C-alpha cells in the first residue's frame, strides 16, 4: 500500500473498475462524483456507480454541483495526488495546484485525438479501427495536458458503446496500476500534444441520435453501434418516433430514406449506398420488441415505400 493520500474523481460505470483497483492498492481518502440524479420514469434520485462503490468501502464521498467554485474540502484534505476518470466537470486551476504530485487523468482515446466528453462514441461513429487509453497530466484546458503513456486496442466490427467501453475501462485499470508508481516517483517523461492532430468529441446530444438515411449504410450502422444498447438512434416514420434496437447492413437498391423491403420479421430502409435491415425496434413510449411482434399491430405491407426522416 502506497503511503500517499489519493483522491479519485469519477462518475459512471466506466470508472468503477479503476476506482476498485485503486482502493485495493492505495489509500483513497476521498471520492469525488457528480451529485445524485433522477433516474427512470419515476425520477428516483440515484447515486452514480462510483459513489455506490465508494460507500461500499466506507470511503467519504463529495458530490459538488459546481466543482469550479466548491472544492474547499479537497483543499482541507490536501491530497498527495488526484486521479480522475470520466468525472464530468472541468477541474479548475486552483484545484489542480493542490496535490503535490499533480492530477492524473485516464482518458478514453489516443490523444490528441478526441479530446472531450464522448471519445468512445465518436470513435465508433467515425468507424475507427483502433482506439485506446491515454494517461495524462491535467492542466486548466480540456484534455490538453502533457501525455504520459498511451496503449492501443483494436475496435472490432461487432463492438458497440457498451463492449468497447468495457474493454477500455479494463485497459485503463491495468495502465493506472502499472504506471502510477513511476508517475508518483516522477520517472516517466511528459509528451506535449501535437496541435495539428487535435480533434474533439463533444457530449452526445439528442440531435446526434437522429438517423440521416442519406448517409451510407456504413455510417448509419456505426451510429447504431455508438448508441447501442442505450440511448439508441431513432427515426420518424408516419409521424411516429422509432428507435432501432437491432439491425444489420444489407445490399439493396431503391429510393433513399424509404422502406424498400418488408419481410415477416424485418423491414429495410434505404441509405445512400445500401440498406439498414431492422429486426428489433422500440416504438416511442413502448419497450423494445421484435419487428415480427411489431407487425402484429399493423399491416406490414403498408410500410412499403414509406418515407422516413
């Protein structure tokens, strides 16, 4: 057990294996997370996964609404080092100066590519063949600090946001445990990010989830991968919203952004260069169902040549 005071800052499930490993190897004196948030249709106030793990280990939790103005508790604790992973807020410069060993971030991309809050989503949306984890020193910018070390993994054709996030979370866990001793000793070099190679990955918003069938079926399928299993991409047909829960690329011809094939358990929407065959769907306000079950309530033939948007 390292005799240093470590504060961990993180929020989603992605960060949980990393925190768990740090707890087993270091003296984690405080966990900083996002505040509890309303979840589900009943909007029940719920703790984030990182907070749940911290409380399980009886580690104090601090959940400020605005970390940029509310970090007095961290100043009082005076940690030796802070490790962050998918925390969700920009860390103010004053806080960054508190730990004597600095603040280390575990970022889900190969920096300087995909700075920002949704690097894994954007890697999938753009059809990248590889991604990785970067350990980096934090500064006052967004993911702009000096890099420490990077490791690459392959993005497989069947990866979606869930599977790829799980792989990167495990990789980040391995890397921080392997390299944190050298970071603490100050024996690892710092590498500046190349300005010309910087790209950004903004947080996914509602407008990003709408499918544009005038793109290639590869692009539409990559969007599906990036948003599956949640929140799922959507389209509008006959004035109603539908989310795609299962689909595949197929070779068909027809008018773009129209239903071009209908079978007993699927229907296909034409894209720029081929189709997206949909086999599971989520009508607005309903649960995910097979297209076969969806057809129990409508005449499937009525979908032929229907325009979608």
